[in-house]
C-alpha cells in the first residue's frame, strides 16, 4: 500500500518550470531516495510535497487523502514531516526547547518518552540539552533538526540533503540513524547529494534531471547502472 502518491507534479518559479510533471510513490515503511545534480529539482519536489511551495498542476495523496491546497502545518499534522536543507533550527532556543517545538501539535502523554528516544539516538544532544542551538556544531544541528522532526511522530520523514557540509564520520552517523529510523517503521523520502550513500541506504530510487525523472527502480540496480555510476558516482564509462 502506498503511503505517498505524487502525480503530474509541477513547480514553477515565475516563468521557470523547476519540476515538470513528475510521478513518484512510496510504500508504507519504505525508504526511497531522490538523487540528481544540483538544480535538478529535488529540493523543489520535497518542498512541494511538504506544502512549502505551491504546485500547479499536480496531485499529492498521503495516506489515501488528497492534500491539494493543504498548508504545510496540516501536512505535518497528518504525519508528513520535512527536515529542510540547512537544518533550520531555532538558533536562540535551547536543544530541549527546539525538541519541544517539534511536539507543539501534540497533546498526548508520550512526549517525554519520545524525547528520551531522541536522546538515545543522539547522546550529544542530551549532553547539550540546555545549550542554545546556534552554538552547536553543524553535525549537532543536523541531529537536532532530525530529532525535532521525530518529536512530531512522523509517518513519513522527508530529509533534504542531511549530509551537506558535514565531516564524513558525522555524515556516516547521520546515515546510520536514518536507517534505524526507517527500520523502526517510519517511511523515509531522502534527497541526498551523496548518491552512493543514498543508494546504499534506500530500497528504491528516482533519478531527477532538469525537473524530470529520468530513471527509477531498485536502489541496488541503479547503484550498478553504468549511467548512474558515470553521472553521479564519478566513475568513467567502460
């Protein structure tokens, strides 16, 4: 059963078509990645799915419901939650206050246990729980952005370039946590500049080029595809 279905999605900025009528789908519990060169339309696709930019035309269905015209906060309330490129933490708030913002729409009694789970995934955040987010390292801010998203109990977690600007060892930690989140049952849509790492993590993948999807299939098969290896993995064609 598909949790997310996108049909004919277009994103326009003025007269520019950044996304040109794409289709994609994600089954409940899957991890799917979207790869491509800078400017291919990956982030615009994620922002459109999350309700942060308008779509014209295009349909987005989530959990069987049509999200046409739904604002971002309603999509988040439904369980479609995005971790933006650049992290977007609240710099003047503490780590704990940032996590509290992630649970703002909730009124249940499990918030404390979910915060403990986030601290279990990211022990550095527990050590810095009273520290303002703006004083954290880039890697710690990325951990906090993911932790804040988890506090909303997402059904689908959309991540936009989570490894950008991070040291390789920190990026690897982030990828391991994303894998664990998916294994715990959260559906993941991953946009990632590190195509090799993304394809190694995901079950399926879409390749975007100039606002269109040019390839799709099992991630393992695309990892071995000569076109993908040449264009995105830096390997010369035989």
